[in-house]
């Protein structure tokens, strides 16, 4: 099973996490679970160093940013309201909310990009072409 392959024998606690999500959490190759997925902060490697899988075949595009905006917006908006209701000065509430939103966006983007990439990889999703329509 791919879970055991990713985690090693005896690691049953995380075995319930579906393989694409587990590979994304570890930011590893969705094919073998060993090679690093990113060559820099948000730049995917061209291929897996462990198994040679070609990462150029899948591209998550702007998808991760959409999900990050939805998640961060759902957290930052209540935070701003709570700070305002708690009586914090407006500039403090805005500064804290902006700092939190920025930090969350930066932290979540690689995770969501790795997740969408792993799901694309698993489902063999690719860009539609004219040949698909005809
Ligand atoms: Zn690999």
C-alpha cells in the first residue's frame, strides 16, 4: 500500500490520511514519496530525483491561491471583527489582521500547491485540448 511506502513500516497512525494529502504534507513526490517536490519556495522541481517522475506534466496554476484566499479570508475576517469588538484601536486591528493574513498566505501556499499537484498527479488531470473536444 502506498501509505506504508510513504511512511515506512509501523507508521499506522497516519495511515488513514489519503496518499496524495500525505505526500503533500511531506512536500514529497506523489509518485514515490521520496523526492522533494519543490526546488524553491513555490517552484516545483522539473522531475523527481528519486524516481524520475516528470513534474512538468501537471500544473496547478492559480488553483492553490484561490483556496488559500478562501481559507485565509475565513480566518482573517472574524479576526478583524473580534479585534474591533474587543476594543483594539482600528490601526492595531488592521495591522494585526494584515500581518496574520500575510503570514497565513505564505505558510499555506506551498501546502495547497503540493496538495493540488498531488491530486492532479493521482487523477492524471491535465489541461484540456482540442483533441479532447472532438
Ligand atoms: Zn518520485
